[in-house]
């Protein structure tokens, strides 16, 4: 099912779910003392989520991808699809516990790859599957990122405010004088100016040294920032051990972002022991309770999945709403999907459109495409070709293949750059 509608899962998925439910129901009746009814119910909910996700993917992309932009498909489409399929295969192998006998019967990746490649599928078919199936960035969770990917994402999050200005240079001189006298707040502010090019030219090395001085002087906010810089190698060598030490100091000093950053590193990166990951989850919960939007977002995802913590959709929705109201684009997109699919609530497409709109306005690409589809179909919103075309063009400019196919198929103007 994770391979997406292009891999033919849809036709069998309904039958598989019905058969599974029937078998489980019969077993429960015959062997009440030996069957975990809670697990049966949980299994049904998982199947429903997979089915709903499949339906949404089919509605939101595959027909358009086939119909418009793929008459002359990307020659790399087969490689793209195989990469997606391999990511799904590895994810299944890592996260699903199967009986030993069944594990032995499963094909290896090479066998599966050879099976696909020997099926004599057309390049157009591979293009459609590449467009519809999950991309690597969708199948790999944040926890699967490499250090370099985490660092690249961190660098992208740093603002670039334009560089040197007369007023900025004047303010930097004032702060530098105070920083030399040991003023920790001045050291931190000046470091922030250098790392974001706020009135001065960017100088990551100088920013790091100033923030390190501030942290060593006891400013908890600077401690968390130094941990962030060490973690991602910004202005210094990448050193996770130093990052953890500074996050620990910030957390002990009461800095809520130190708590969040430490929890995120221990839990989301999956590099430590089970005890470390458990502690990381507790720290994320503490930061979420103190209002950190990204902690609320990550904790809500965990509560919705129920893999590392007991599933609680009601609390997950409350936390996700808190993060969305605080301005998290990812939270808005996720909440839009939950409203659309009816996860933990009755389906509410009008409410879904509001969250998708907010996420799209914050720059979240997937929401732009979903919103375009909803306006095109009049699904949860008033039908509007103008709004649909606007959001398709915005999504296409970010690289969403389905949106690019839409633009090409409808002869829209070139996507904005």
C-alpha cells in the first residue's frame, strides 16, 4: 500500500481489509480468551488510515499526472520509481515485525527490483508511478535524515537579512564595545546579527565565538544556540557530544528551547539507546506543555501513530491545533489532512481547506497542491478555476510534479520562480 496507487495496491486493498476484518472477527468469537480485541481495533484503524491515504493520493494526483504532463516522460522515471520502492521496502523491513517463516519467504530487494524491471512496463507507466507513489522525502521520516541533511535544513532555517547597512554597522559597534566588557546579552545579539546578516555581513565563525562567550558567561538562551551551532557545524566543526552538553546546560538553566532541542536530538535522530529516546520523548512532552510549537507538532505525530507512545488522537489533535495556531506550516498541513480524511474526527473538508490555506500561505508546497485540487473540484470550498490555477502554479514552482503536470495540461502560464 505504501507504494502508492501507481503500484496497483488499490484494487486489492479493500478486499484485504474486508478479509482481515472477517477473519479477526471470527477468531475473536471462537477464542475470546486468546484474542486481544484492542489490537484488532487498532489494526482496523491502521487499515482505514492506509485506505484513506490511498484514496486521497489517487484523487489528488494520479489521473492528472497520467493525463497531462507525461506524454514524453522523464527518462529517469524508472530510477525514481525504483528509488521510491526501495525506500518503502527498507521502511517495511525496519519497522514491521514479521514471523520468521514469513520473513524467509519475502523477496530480497534485488529480487523485487528484477521482478519490476522484467515486467516490460512502458516508460509512461514508470512516469505515472514516479509521479503518484511516495517520494523519498515522503517515505523517509525526519528520523532517517543524515547529519548532513539535518545541517542543510538548519542552514536553510537561518534568515539572511541583507547584509551591511550604516545603521547596522553602527549598532554592531555599540554591541561590540559592550561585548568586550562581558555583557552576555550584547554578545548574543551581536552573534545573531552576524549569523543572519542583520545589518552586517555574514560571519558564522565570529558569530559562533560571540555566542560561545555568552553561553560561557551563563546566558541560557546562548547555551541552547551554541548547542544548535555545534550540532549542525555552523561556524564550527560538527560535534554532537558538545551539542548535547550545551543543550543539557540550557535545559538545566530552564531554557525551554534547550529542553526542546535536547529532546529532538535524543528522540528524533534515533542515534542513542532506547533509554535516550525515551528521555527525548519526555523532554519533547515537557517542551510541548510549555508551548513550543515544534515540540507540539512532533509529539502530536507520535500520539497519532502510537508506535513509541500510547495512541491518543484527541490529545494529538489538540497539540497539532496549538502548533498550527502558533504558525507552524507543517502542523497546518497535517491538521488539514486529518480533517480531510477524518482521522480522530468526522471528515470536515471545509475545515481542511482552512488549514491547507494557512499552510499554503506559509509556503508549504503540498498544501498548495491539495488546495488547488479542492478549488478545482469544488470539494469543501466553492469551485474556482482561478484559485485552483493560482495554487497549482505556486505548487509547481516548488517542484511538485503533479502540479507541474496540471500546469502543463491546462496550458497555464509558466510557474513563478
